[in-house]
C-alpha cells in the first residue's frame, strides 16, 4: 500500500489463499469487504479478526443471502415468533473443471465450508446461534471431489430450537432453501422467494433483487459514512458461521458431536 491509497479493499480469494491480505489492509486503516469463506482454519480467521478489531476498521463478509429480499422478508415474518425447527439444504453439482481448487478439501474446505456456508449462516440469522452439532458424511457417488459428496448435520440452538442441514454435490439440479416451522408460520425461504402459510393465510412471494449488488452497496455506503451499524454480516458475526461449518466437518471426521463456544 505504499503506492496507493484506496477507499476500501475487497479481498475476493478462494479459502486456501487467505494469508495476510486482510491483516495488511487493516493495519493500514482500510475498510474491508471479504469474500466467504474466511479461510481454511479458525486460527487464521481469528488472526484476521484480531487485526480488524485492533485497527478499528469496517469489515463486511460476502454472505449475500442476508441481503436477499427472500431472507429479509422471512426475518419480518419471524421477528416476533418462536422458531421450533429449520430444515435447510444446498444440493447441486461440482463447480470448476478438472483439478479445480473447489474439488479438493485442502483448498476449499469442502462443500459445507465453501458453498453451503450460506445456508448455515442464514440458519443462524433466522433461528439463532447453534450450541451443538452432530454430523455425518458420505462419499459414494461423485469421484470428482475428495471429500463427502453428501452431508447431514443436526443442530441444537442456544434458544432451544432444533435444525438440520443437508448438502450434496452429486445432484442433477441446483436447489437451496430453508424450510421453517415457527409459531403461527410454516414457510420455505430462498434468496428470491418465500412461500407457505402465515397466520392461517397462504403466501407465495417472489422477488428480483440482486443480493450481490445490495451487499456491495451497503458496504460502500458504510465506508462513505464511516458507520457500519447497518452492515448485516460484519466479520465478527461471519466468524461464528465459519466456525459452525468447521464444527460440522469436525463432527463428520471424528464421528462425535461438537459443542460450540466451549
């Protein structure tokens, strides 16, 4: 940064490439937009977080679902309701060509960390923080990846809700959403739609907002005003979602439940 003085820095890197880029920007006082996932390890993400906190810069993470009209509408519906159960899923195929970094666990962290993290983050946003997770994985179909091509995770939330998220990269079509049972509401939520029954009335709402543009606009506005209070995915909160996905992987690998924030 000796030859430039940007208004902000965008760090849009695959998981394995996160090194000292965010730390250098923070130490120079530059606000940050960081693409998810934050890194490959909790240690690196915490090191970056500490640098951000020490430098008192703004840091937004690219969890675009939080800026989608579908999730925004779901938050309105659920605002004063107790959530009892959530069933989320991210089903799709394998991105990239042969030997693409996404296909290797030591570069991407697997589908849970790199891709389905959007569902886990939205789960936290709508149902609250997770206390305990128990997960299992299977690798029976998709030879293009060296990690589980299907996963299933069951969670208990701090507020008493329970949830489940499934993933697969061996599906024929791409589908991702969350189905939610709350007091007086049973809905299915995606980035662009909310359907179901709310207070006895059927709803079927669709939206055309571009959440990628919305999250960047929000970040640029925050940088311009110096006020990050309205950022929906600050780094500290995104770190919680990242650690949840790491806990899912740990449970799959160790065959044991994982308690978060011990």
